[in-house]
């Protein structure tokens, strides 16, 4: 890599970390095309770098989110049970299932969810209904400090069994297809379990590092993680994620949704494109 | 352990993991810009292995190869989420929350299995 290319990769990665920290995603959707199309990096090395980028976004942003009670650790750990088992199943299934159909199906689901996100754009916080018996039992009810609204916002998880199943599917999909794990997590927490958008984003951020770490060993062993590319990506993403995690406090839930929506649409289109054989 | 203290500990684990990895990746990257990816700060024979090769790391670290320093930093970065889950197991245990101790322990075991067994 030339110094100009290093600088370019670093700059793109700062943006990926910033957007990823705000939207609760890993930034692979930005990092992979930028590396392959922008800098001629081999696709395998680009995917390896994106795994590094996901873990850097997650750990960089989660340090602040956990401390400041933006991440719901119980929701995160409970759902990680679903995503990690799902990811293992997905990795095992990858050998038997032809993913073409799955790519298209997932893409359609993501674009459909984008329409739902638009419909929900006016809502700042989900309606505060009393917690269900299951939410109380699993202690999936809490509150977070919202500096934008200037108050503590209480919430409780709804439709927990459905959310858990969707998270398991999110794990299977990311194990099988290697993409979309962040957007699916945000969609399940925000759309199904009706957690506030910022909590969904911060908790997704907390979780994606674990999902990515589970498969990182495979990429390392395959020789897909190249320090020449991963170093500027990791440093840039960390810087961006640290900045993004400062920013989340001060923006509204609506703004977070506005950042999340284009990421969702991009991942949806990219997924369909891959299923139909063009794209990356 | 109070919930505040628990959060502080998990947050500290993440800060330490990110700090160590950023320092190592940064030092290795700057060194590589200065002497090249195949160089050695210890002045020994230049590295012959590809930068994607993570094997033989201790010897290459002893030779202060920039690529090896970045690789150690990347390994520290990849280990950070695992350390975070392990810290959560301890935290939930100290909170006497049996349900979440069990859940977190299960996640840790699945995670370690997928890292070390499924490849």
C-alpha cells in the first residue's frame, strides 16, 4: 500500500467506525466495497479486514455505552445466547445449503424492514406499557439516561420469544452469509422487542464484537487477515467509534434511525445483488 | 457487586483491551511505514513470511518485526470481546444472579468452542 492508500483506508475507516457506533452495525457495508473497489484489495482480505472492523467498532464504542447505561447488558447477554448458537448452526449449515436463495430472501426482508423504519420515523421513544411477566422474570426491563430528552427513559422488552428466535436466525444468517448481523440485531431489538432506538443500537454494538470474534479464528487461520490492510482499518475504526460513542448521547432516537436507515437499505441491496450473482 | 461497579469493570476490560491493541497496532504500523513490512527493528535478517501468516509469532516478536507487532495487536483486539464475556460471568456471579451467570457462561463456552473447535 502507498502512504496515500493507507491514509485513504484510514479515512474511510474513521467514517465506518463513526456510522457503526451510532447505528449499531459493524461498518462492513462501507469497509468492504471501499477496500475492493477503491483500493483494489482482494475480496478475502477485505472481508478479513471487515471482521477486524466489526470487533474494533464494538469494543471501541461499547466501553462508553456500557459505562453510561446505554447498553442493556442483560438484553445483550440473553440475546447473545441466541446469536452465538445460531452462528454455530449457520457455519455448520454453510456446507449444505446453497445460499443464493437465502441472500435474496434476506435482502427482501431487509428492504421490507426499511419501509417499517420509515413508518416509525416520527416516534422518539416506544410506548411505555407495563412490563410483561416474562420481561420481569428475565429482568429485561430497565431505563437509560437520555441527554437529548434530558430525562431517564424507562423501557421493557416485548415479544421476547419472537425476538429470541429472530436473533437466532440473525446468528444463522451471519454464520452462513457473513453479513448483516448488526442490522438484524438492531431490527430485532427495535422493531420486535420495542427497545428504544439508542438502546437497540448500543446493545447491538455490544453484541456484534462477540459474534465476529466467534468467526475471527477461521479468517486468521485462512490467511485472510493482513496487517497491511487491517492496521489502518483497525486504527481508523477505533478512532471513529470512540467519536461516535460520544455523539450518541447528544442526538435523538430519530437521528439514530436516520443514520441506520441508509445502512439498512445498502445492506439489503448488497445482499440481493450478491444473491443474483453481481455485487461483490 | 453493585450494577454500577459491574458496568465499570466490564467497561474497563473493554478500555484496556482496546488500549493495548491500539498501542500495538499503532506502533507496528508506524514502524512498518518507517522500515517496511518485511523489516525488523532489531536489525536481524528481514522477514520472509507473508504478513498474513500468524505462525511463529514469539520469534518474530523477538526480532521486533512490524508485521508481528501489528499481529499481536490484532490478536489482542480479537480477544477483547472474549475477555468482556468472561468478565460478565464473574460480574453476574458476584451479583448472585444465577440465571444470568448461567446464560453468560453458556455464551462463553459456545464462543470458545467456535473459536478453537470449528475451523
